[in-house]
């Protein structure tokens, strides 16, 4: 299943964030305190304090965007395009005919078959997110399952088995006594006695 925006920050999104950080750098140069910078730019104080530390250590250059986050992809842009096309074709086209679901394990296997690159299941999941897909978990149901029989059992048999539950008023309650500091009941034997401190 594809995400609406391909997941992660787009280049335009990264540019917008960098612009805000550069505005913060200009305000820092004017000696405006981080809480006021956060208020003016409508961002969290935590972010502004982090930016302020980076700015003090390395100037405005330290707030420049470093490009997309995450590790470098082991597939070339051309291979990523091919992989997206393979995923769009569906699992049946690539040998998984039992259902039309891409799991991360299947994607890792497909990458190994087509591109001779080993990916772990978690790595395949991250790669799918990068491409705008989300892995799916197949529903496990018995092929011979009789939905009508299941419905009848839920509506008739389960009601009988479950029973009506506890009767109203069947609960009990008792008075409790407050305990003293040493754990004995406050109004029990030795209630007025004071134990020596050790």
C-alpha cells in the first residue's frame, strides 16, 4: 500500500525546515533568547535550544540541511525505480500466488533475486517506507472456515457458555481498620503502646 506523500521529508520539506533554522540563526545573532525565538518561529523550545547550541559551536553553517536522513541506500536510483515497478506488479507476478500481500520478508527475497543484494526484513521495511509502501501482514485463516457456522456459534452457543455473569449485589464488602505505623491495627492489642526506635 502506498503512502500519500512517499513517506519521510521531501526535498521541499527539508528546505522549509532549513529556512526556519536559518531564521533562528539570524535571531541568535541579534542576541534574542531561545524562548523568544521559539515563540516567534512557532517551534518547540527544545528544538530552538538544540539549534542554539549548534549555532554557538559552528555558526549558521551548522544549521544547514545535511540532506536526507538515514543510511545510504545500497540500491541505485535506477534499481529503486525497478523495485517500485516490481512491487506495483503484485506478489503473484513474482511467485507468491497464495495471496496478494507484500510482506517485508517477501520484499527482502525479491531484492535478493532481482538485484543480488541482501536485505534484512527490517531493512526491507525501511526501504519500502522510503519508496512510499507499507508492508502488509497477511490474515491467517483456515481455508475450510465456515463463516455461517462461526456466526451461529457466536450468537447461540457462546451466549449459553458465557452465562449471565455475577448477580447484582453478589459482591461483598467489609470494614477495614486503619493500621498503626508499625503495621498492627490501630485499635488492636497494644494500640496505645509506642515501640522504641532502633
